[in-house]
């Protein structure tokens, strides 16, 4: 769907990289390795996004570090569009909101790092999650989004040290808020 609207594959990769998880930061050479494309093509797209105010940058030593401008008026719209594009919105709707006892859920792995993947990885925390119901919902969501879904279940007391275990994660659901 998105590739019909946006013909530049590099532009789509950059949108997913920076707008799916707003905490993602990267620099040109890192993107070159990750995307397997020339720095020139990536630089052109980064400059376009920065000139449009969609990306912001700063220097760390000799590296120009880019990140999404969360204050941009289109940030939330682009984020929601990418959630639909990747299928994460379906996962949240059909899996996370129907689980009893779920307290928090995070997206981890490739998508949390802003990388395209055929698999969605979830970290779920709760005290009384119905595993059988979860398995059924995950199977249904996998058919809908055409991606595999893996998950790790944690008890609330096991959340200590989460930042060290999964530094790049995107909070999808918080029953405490």
C-alpha cells in the first residue's frame, strides 16, 4: 500500500526507521549499512525530510545524528499510518486489548529499532494472562497481518532491569495510565 503512494524505497525505509519508534536515532553511515544502499541516495532523502522539518539533527563529534521531529504537525499521522502499514495496529487491537490481566506491552526487536521485518516481537507483562486465549489471538492476528508474531511473557515483578535487557522498545499498551 505505502509503496504505491511513495515510490522511493529509501524514503519508505527512513519513514519506518524514524517514525515508527520516535526514540530511534541514526546517522548516515549506519543507515548505509542497514539499508544496503548508497550514502548519496540516503543523504538526499535525509536532507529532504530535514528541510521539511520532519527530521531533526545534531552533531556528536563528527557524526550528524538524525531523529524524528515529534513536534511536527504530521508526526502522529505518519506514525499511525506506519502502524497500519506494518500491521502493528491490528496486533494492538486484536491481541493486546482483549487480554485479561495484561498490564503493559512493548514492541521489541527489529520493528522497535525501526527496521523492516517479517516478524513482530512483543514483550507482555501481567499477572493473570490467559495463555490459551493469547495463543488464539496471536494466530488470528498473524493471518490478518501476514507476519509472524512472537511474544515473551513477564510477571510485573520481572520488569526490573527492562531498560538494560531491551533498550529499544516501544510501549504499545499501558493499563496503568
